[in-house]
C-alpha cells in the first residue's frame, strides 16, 4: 500500500506544502507550494501575519489536490512557542513574533513567582526568554487573558482553521514551558501559580492522532475531499525533523539546522539533573514518547540577517558566491559566541558581530567574505560544543553528527563542524522536517508500520547522506 499525503511545513522565514508518497519501500516528496514568511513591524511591536500565511497554506493545498487527487491526509508542522489568543473561535489580533522585545518583561513576571530552577524541575526546558510561558505572562499583565478563552500554537491554529478543532499537539506544547515534562500533560498547578487560566489550554493530542476533517468551505477552496483528515504529526518542526534523521544505529547526534540550530541527542526519558540545567539543555517532547535532549544555537539566522542587512542598498547578495569566497579565505583567528543574546533581534548583524569582537580586543573581519567565514566558524564551534555537551550530559558516546535542513547544503558549515568536533558529519536530508511529517502521516494511515528506527531506515535507504570527514581544526 502506498499513500499520498500533504505536508504543510511552516518555517520562520518561509513555508512550503509538499506532496509525499509513502509506503514500505516508497518515500517520495514533491514541493507543490512555497511562500515567504516573516515578521511585520507595527506600532505595538513585531507580529506574524498568520491570515496571509493561512491563505498561502490554502493555495498550497489547492496545488496538492491538483497534483494528486488521492490525498489521504494533511499534517502541519511549524516553528515553536508562538501562539494566537482566541475568543469564541475568533483570533484576537495578529500574534506576536517571538523576537519581539516584550518578552524580557515576561521573564521578570514569571521568575518573581517561580525561579528558573523550579521551572526546570517541572518542564525541563532551557531558558529562552521567548518561551510561551513568558509571553503569556505579558498577556496576563495587559489584561488579554481576561478576554481570551483559548490559546492555540501556530500549527494548532492552522489545524483549527482547516477543521474547526481546538487541540494542542504534544511535541509543540512541550516548548511552552507549561507542559509537565514527566507526564506530558498540562501543568495546572504551574498555571495557577502564574495566574494563567486553565481554560486557555486545549486537550493534548499526540503524533498519529486524527485532529478532525476539513470544514466544508475549506474542502471547496482546496478541491480536497471533505472527509480528508488532518493528522497530528510532530508539529514542532524539529520533532518532525528528528523523525527523519537517519540515526539507524547508536552514537548519532543531530543538528536540525535552519534559522535555528537545534543540537542534541534522542533519549528515552528526560534528563533533569542540575548539570543539565546549568548547561541550559532542554528536554522537548519527541514522537513516540521520546525526548529530544538538545540545546538551541542561534543557527543560520545570523548569516541570513547579515545578508539582509547588506542588501539594504538594493544590491542582492549571491549566497553561493559568498560562501565560495568565504571558503577561500583563511579561517578567522577569532570567533564570537553564537549563543550571545545580542545576536537574537533583527537589525545590524554585521555591526553587532564587529562590536562583539572589538569590545574584546579581537580582530574584526575586514571584508564580506571574512565576515561570512567568521560566522561559519563561530556556528561550527557552537555546534561542536553542543554536540559534545549533549553526549556528556546524556552519558551517550557520540560517534557521528547528522545535519539536516537547509544547513545540510552549506558545505563549508558541514566541513568545519566536522573539523571542530573531530567527528564525521552526515549531511541530509535537506527536507527532513517535511519527510518526518509525511512518515508519521503514512504510519497513521497504515501505509507503513514500525518504530522510529524502521522509519529512519527507510529514510537512509532513500536519501543517501553526504559524508564530511574531519580534517583537523
């Protein structure tokens, strides 16, 4: 049996709709829709235009139905932590972007009631100032939670628009800071402590469960059958990416590399030690009850925002040419801390990098090629450090690194990560998130069966990785 499914994969800078064909010996992917995504600056801050994003999703699903009339289900994944507030099924304004600077206020509001060590013991999450719990604290202070009766994370909101259902998929809910890391259910006691109304949080669903079928007007708009189900996948994009990371034997670490670099290992249970807490490692929910034990590194955001800043003069930057030039210059003598919060907001990224280095008396890159090389070297070192930390904290011997996502196409980054870690890097698949989305749908439909290891074996047979052996620092 082979099934055709539609995977909606929404990233922080772009989105896509893919049609997947999946069966015991079949795993094929075709992009039928791609569209930009990004923040919108308004007088009150940085927002997402999710109405426009949903319009793009409908266009993509319409293309999917034209490409294959037998689409059997739809799965949705996206970036984490961001959400919409609703009342009576209606969205209350455009959701804030996680890079909006209001989150700093939320940190103080939450930690006044629950210190970070208390939170870590309950939710297992590393400290990130934009975690949903901090954003909701700001909403509470502004009185928005007195009005709202529901909170839906981004992929759950898209599923709501398609089906009318209101649910919270577990892997993404685990990034909110409000899910009990042990039970994988909402932590009502923590909500009460922080003054967050329990009514906001819908029932938890797990990957493979059916969320609902298409609303009649959605079926009409897309050309899909009204009985087409929306199936919960690993709706946090990294959860889906890890499903499709071809870790077919022990010893593999993963780097899901796009806007963010999520670096870690897979474990059977959360790791809640003080050492893990102090290392700022996170325990996020994975598919099939696994734990994604990882550290968030700033990722390709630093490079893309640098390029965006350079392009303000109207002259486009050719990324491949820039990376070739970066590979041709010597490795920079000094690197910067890619995890420093100064590199998180949008803006003059080249100036911030130069400032960070200059303040410490370190050499500042003199050309664009040198700046790009400095960024790559800094990211590679951050990745290498996080891989070794993940292995040590989890008591796993890491023998190879799998890089998936857009970063797997960056040969210089892959090679320098291998060099700086001393470990071979297996690059690909680039569309790991969409593939993982497709695999979980296929298993829910009965087109494939088996454990995550079985699914990964199919990925490994279908998408051969490119291997980068370490060549020395």
